[in-house]
C-alpha cells in the first residue's frame, strides 16, 4: 500500500488531491468522484471524458500507481469498486 508522500515522489505529475482521494477510498471505502471512479472501474472512455487537464496529463501514471500499489480487490470493475465501498460500510457499522 502506498502513502501519499511516496506516491507524490514516485509520480509527481499526479495531483495531490487525486492521490489523497485514492488513499481515502482504499483505506475507508469512501466513494470517489466521477473521474477516479471511472479509472478504478477501468472505464477509459468515461475517465478521459471526466478528467481535468492536470489529471489528463497524469492518467498513465495514475493507472500505474493503482496497478502497482492498490489492492486488486478494490478496482477493475464497477462491481468490485462498489463491493470495496460496501465492505467498509459494513465494517464501520460493526465497530
């Protein structure tokens, strides 16, 4: 699992707010914005349609960060992304 600081050093073109949003999703299951959700869902067309200019430049490295540093069970399809979020909701309710 990455830290914000390590990700910013390795991928300096990814906006810090995007890295922090990804970290929050991985740690808590908190839903992401439309762009990052599309990236996590592996929906390239939607991701390109939703990204701002800074994330457009960083898209390749964002995919590399997710591929190399994020648990595979929390990305890849809309169902996996939702299940990751739902899993954290259940864990939060149980505590």
